[in-house]
C-alpha cells in the first residue's frame, strides 16, 4: 500500500472492516469521506473489493464455526500486534 499520512493509514488499516460493513457508522463515514478525496486509497479499496468478490464467487463451501472463529481470532491478534508495533 503506497499511501502516506495518518488519514491514509487509518483508512487502509480499517479497509477490511469497512468492506465487510463491520465498523461503526462514524468511522464508516470518516473512511468514506477519505476515499472520496484520496484516489490512491480509493484504488486500494477497489482492488480489495474485486478480490473479495472473486473469493466470494470461488468459495461455495462454508467453513465450520470453530474454524471460522479460530481464523477471525488470529486475524484480530495480528491486527493488534501490528498496531502495537507502530
């Protein structure tokens, strides 16, 4: 990701939860406003949107709930590790 600056960093950090509509409305509005003004972040958003769509169409099987929970837990753990390193 090639954007710089605190607004870009925040938008890109929250891009996945924004795409999945798993973010509060105030943060959603903030990210949407940033995407409206920043073409580089908007390009990242479109790329992730395309990847998500392709994966969604390619995956017809549903993961068992314990596996899904384990994967989501690990993703959140990595996000916390990344934030604490910054």
